[in-house]
């Protein structure tokens, strides 16, 4: 009887999706709800909690270290967008051209860095951007009589190291995304444009860019998410969650510092909720501006 | 020389320079894995090719020394294999439920899948940490495997893939008297092989390189995965560069071999999300 019930065509779909429902409830809805609840409490691991209303949020509003973390994360995210959208798009167009020698090799080489873990990549970049005259970047700058630069001690140079790491790891991945998008553009469009006498630049701005829009929106969305949630890269570069004058502190880094290092779970949960709101807001604005919602019908 | 040929050479030259820059850190690390930690501390990571300071000592130490590297390596390998197998099996079944049936609540549930994909996982770190603590799962692999059992982006990819599979396969299975689960196991799983390869590689790469969450829940150094183990070699009291550099180098090797062997699947998996269904 129960066997027949489980095997019926009406019940089977629910059996198939059941694992998702369970994981969704236990490891997503419940944690999200408890993050929201915790953000209104003063609570520590294994101890009781008590309700303090909006106090955590009020404290966050006046917390200058938190403001620093938000500024760092937002600037980092914005700069990764500036670097990691236009250049990979251009490289993808070039690689897509079948007359380029060694295109498969270039594609693979640019993708290699994505295979490394953040721990390994971060360690390599930490050493490359070392303070010593003999460290890779400084020995190069030394050829021009510059340095040695203490990269990880100052805001601007610290960000140079962070962004170099991000550019190194993600350029190849974004190229692959754009190449996948380019595959969907019919060759006839370019042939017709060539007959009409359009220049390479015109073909890029009038055909390639508009038709790559869905891919670009996707890449922007994941870059916003990745940029705002960045933490381990900074942790590896500065060998811990502390950097001079907090130049490498990010929102998730602050969440980690308050929640795990200081055991202020309630306050850290409020940091998380703010991150959620910022991410959702930026993505909503972005998707509205690019007309994503109008297109979906 | 024509203008077209000129621009072809220019583009080629640009790529040669960029690829050299991108491969430089790999070269530096490979070179440094033959140098002593003391050499690295004194002169930093650089491109100096000097046979007089290079030796196989680090590699000898990696394979014969008294350290936990290969315990971590084995842990990572086991965890990766288990995570890939379990995640693929469960996510493909869930995706099949979404793709093959019409049932009440289906659209609402699928919105939940998309929601998971849009919210940063990092927000859930602390509540998941407390939940893990309260369930008594600290320091266990279950704490790492359970939250990822039904992975949203994997489900999404499989569902997109299954939409391209003709519904007649399922109908013919029913006519032949197969059960609903038999159809999935015997008729659907075989046609999903390419999707499994793409997602297997992507999940495996993520699992092999996963750091933050395992770092938070694993406390016992014999249970560490490779990234955590490597991270612990960097301490505020001095760094174990002898093992760190050669260990980092060696940790890239398995994934590098997989990449070269299955490059096509890597690329399919990586670009899965960008393809509109």
C-alpha cells in the first residue's frame, strides 16, 4: 500500500525534490531566520540571548571601523567591475577570431589561475608583493629605480595587490563566459555589417556589445556578489584578519572578526544582514537599469 | 604587409605578453619550490634562476619528512570524492523532479533555488556555525557535506540540461512498465553523462579548494583539508616555507592534470550559468 503510494506518478516528483526542500529549510531558511533574529539580540556561542531591539544596527551606524569595511568592499567590488568586464570581453572577441595563432593555448593559460585555491594564490601574491628589494614586484620596479615599496602597508598599494590577485584569478574565467556568449551571435550579422562597410570598432560597439548583454548582466551579477563578499583573499594577503589601519578589512572580514574572533554573534549577524541588503539593492538596481525585469515575461 | 596582417600580429603580441604575466607566478612558485625556506625569507619570491641555491631537498622533505601534508592531502581527496558523488546524485534527482513533472508548488520551489543562488553564502556563516555547534557536528566532515547536499547552481544546471532531453524517453519508459524511479535510474542517468562530467569537475574543484567554512568547523589538525593545512603553515611566529611552497606547488598538480585531461568539460561547467535556457 505505502509502496504503491510512493511509486505513483503524483507522489514521485515530491520524493525527487524532497532533499532540496530539507536542505533549503534546515541549512538556508533556518539560518537566515536565525541571522535575522540574532541581529536583534545580544548573544554568544553556547550562552543565552536577550532581545535588544535595534541596538546592534544603531551601534553599526556609528561604527567607524564598519564604515571602513563597507567602503573597502564597495570600492573593491567597483574596481573589479571596471577591470574584469571590459578587458575579458575584448580578449574574448580576439580569441574568438579563428585567425589568431595559439588561441587554444592562450585560452587555457589565462584560465590556469582559476584552478588554484585562494589559499595558494593568496600565499603566492603575498610573497610576490613582499617588502624586500628582492621580491618579485619590487625587483621589477627596482629596474626603474623605484622602491622597494611596502605594498601591504598602505591603502592604495594594498589595493593594487588585492586587485592584481583578483585580476589574475578571474580574467580567464570571465573570458570563458564571454566566449560562451559570443557563440550565440550568428556570423551573418558580421558579414552583413562588413558588406555595409562597418569598421571593426563599429562592429564591436553595434553588434557584439548589445548581443553580449545577457552574458554581461550575468557576469556583473556574480561580480557584485563576489566583490562584496570577498574575505579570504584579504586574509591570505595580510596573513590574518588584521591589516594596518584596516586597509584590507572587508564586510565579511568584519563579520568574522565580530562573530568568530570576538564572539559577538548578535552584532556580527547585523553586519551580515546589512551585507544582504547592500547586495540585493545593488543587484536590483543593476537588473532594473539593464532592463532584465522588462524582458522576462 | 597588409593592415589585417599587422593587426593580427599586434593582437598576437598582446596575448603573448599577457600570458607571460599570467604564467609568471606559476614559474616563480615552481622555481622557489627548489629553493630553501631560508633563501626565500632572505630574498623573497623571485625569478632568480641560480642552480647553486636550488636542490630537491624540499621535495625529499615533502615525501619523507615528519609532517601531516599527506594526511591533509588524503582528507581533501576523500572529502572531494564523497562531496562530488553525493552532491551530483542528489542534485540530479532534484533537477529531474523539476524538469520532468508538473506538480503543485513547483514554481514556488524553483524560485527558492534561484534565491539561494542570489544570496551570499557568507551571511549564513554565523548561524550555520551556531547550528553546527548545537547539533554537535563541530570537527566533523558532516558539517561540511550536509549544507551542500542539494547545491542550487548544480540543480539549476542539471534542470537546464534536462529540458533539452526529449520527453518521449520518459513516456516510453512508462509504456514499458518501468517505475518512476526506474526511469530516472535506467533511462535518464545515462543521457546525463556529459552534464555529470561538467558538474563533477566544477564541484570537485570547488570542494578541493574550499577553505573558509571547513576552516571554521574543523579544529583537529589530523582532520584538516589541504588548504587549511597549508594556511596553518603561515603563523604569526614564523612561516614554514620549506613545506609551504613545495606543498602549494604539489596541491595544484592533481587539478592541473584533471584540467588538461578534461578541458572541454571544465569549460562547459564553468560557463554553465551564463548560458540562457
